[in-house]
């Protein structure tokens, strides 16, 4: 990693308790160059009885498998996608928030960088503005009339069906920008879910940097 040490880097994270998607960009001033797209799947063995201890151990794995290895290359900015809190299970939401906070503190402790956050909406809308479009069809697939379209504003994924797989679309967009990436497939040649975490971390970085008009 000696060739990386004289540059400035930005790290993006998509954090869940199962997989942490990671992107690492070289900051070139008005744009970024992807240097690494990676993930950590923190599996704790043996399983502790206490759930909080489980989260602590997962943070330790993240530090050992990634943060410590890249702590001295010049990471100056950490961008984390805010967790989606759509679950009806209050315990699940609380666990995700706790873990997100722990990972944020870990980045501060190891890298000396205070993370910044971006919502998935802002990341996608700014990272891939072409995804913003006026929706011309309702949930039944019926077209809106010209009168109904008057005043309608562009919305994220407006040009797609309501039930479109949003993570798949973001992955496809990253594929277009980074054709050199070797993605992960299972034994049945199906795309692994970890790819979506990685592409979301990528989207978080470019979305944040474009939203704040740092990158073009």
C-alpha cells in the first residue's frame, strides 16, 4: 500500500449487522477515482449470549479485517449511508442504530476522522440524477392523463415500476461506471447480496460529494 500513502482518500460505508459494504476513493479534487470496492462480513464464533457483546465483536472484526490495514494511507473523509429504519420491529431498529454508532466511533478511533452521513435517497438522487423522473404511470401500470401530469415533480426511480428492485438498479449504475469490477457470484452463478452493500457504499460517496458540489 506504499503507492497509496501520498494520496488523499475517501471511504464510504453501507453498514448493516450482517455485511459492511466498503468503497475507497482517491480524492482528485473535482472527482474521485475508485481504488477499492470491498465488504466485511463479521461472523462471530462462538456466539456470545449478550447481543451487545455480539455487536462489539463485530466491530472488532471490522477493525481487524479492514480499518487497521488502511489506517495509515490518508483517509481524510468517511461517508456513511444512514440506515433505513423501515422495520416494524423496534428492537431491530435499535440494534441497527447501535451498530451504526459503534462503527462510526470505530472510524473515529482508528482513523481520527469524524464520519458524515447521507440518506440513501440523497445518495441516489445526487449520485445518479438521471434516476429522477416524473412518474407517468400509477401503481396499476395505467398512464396518468395530461391533466394529472401537470405539476408533478420528478421523483427517484420515477421512470421505473413501483416494485422495481432499487438496489439492483444502483448496482447496474455502478457497473456502468466501473466495468473493471469483478463482482461476487454464488455457486449457482447468481449475484451475491454483498454486491449491493458494496455498490451502496459507492453511491454514498459520489452522492455526498456531488450533493455538496465538491465533485462534478
